[in-house]
C-alpha cells in the first residue's frame, strides 16, 4: 500500500471551526442578537454561503443586517474572523508531513472566511490546493466532493487519506474507497497515519 496524498479538513483539524455552532453562539451573543431568529435565518443562508453562491456580505445582510443595528457589517465580520484559532500541534504535524507527501484541503467553508483563514494561518505554505465547497459547488459528506478532490489531485482512492473530525465525513470518504482517519488530536493522528505508512522515517 502506497499513500500518495493526504486530504485535510480545516475546521476542527488544522484550525478551530470557522463558523460552526460554537462560533456563531459566541459572536451573536457578543452583539446581543436574538439567537433563535439568527439560527433560523442562518439555516436558510448557510448552504448557499458554503457552496460559494452567496458572499459573506450577502449572508450578513440576510442573517443580521435585515434591520438597523448599532454596529457595522465590518465590525461583525471582524468578530467572525476573530474566533478562528490555529491548532499548533496539528499545524506542526502538517508542515512536517508536507516534506514527504502531497497534501490538499477538502473542506466545507464559505469563500470569504476560507480565504481569510488560509492566508492568516499560512495554510498555502504546505497545502498544494484547496478543494473547498465554495469552489467546487458541492458539500461534504456528498461522495461527489471526494471524487472531485481525487480527480484534481490525480490519485486513486486507495492512494489517498482523508483526515476529518466528523465521523460522517470519514465514513463518506471511505464509501468512495479512500482511507480515512477521524481526527481527535495531533498525537493520535500521527499514530493513525503511521499505521498507513505515512510519516515514518
């Protein structure tokens, strides 16, 4: 068995989640928004945002600025960006592995936050390309996004490993024939990858 490529989820693996439940709760509470109203509006807008069919400005218009506020879109966007944090151990492992194997992202994220997080955390320094839902127009756990990533990377499913923190996404990757590892922490990931022959001296 020869593994030729690693595909990384970003939120929950290399960085904190970008705009998941915890981040949304933190930011909306800090601005005094009605949580139930925001959640209902988010549910309708989020898929369009992550599929790249809605900009972050348009998303904020629909979920927050549909009525006058005493804060600006720029302030709200800055708060959204500020809740992203790196996972230093994961990033260190990824940088180490990038000297040995081709690596890509395969993640769900809206374009604006995705590009902010890539640039801010230097992900382009070790990931060769970003197969993100906002560019591909399909979301995990659809099998189609894994097949697209494999096609663009030029590897067979059995030559690739998907690293994701969500069990459903791991199972979906396996359904198309990829190896897949559910991320819990960097030390465990190192062991799981070593078992697949990745990262060994």
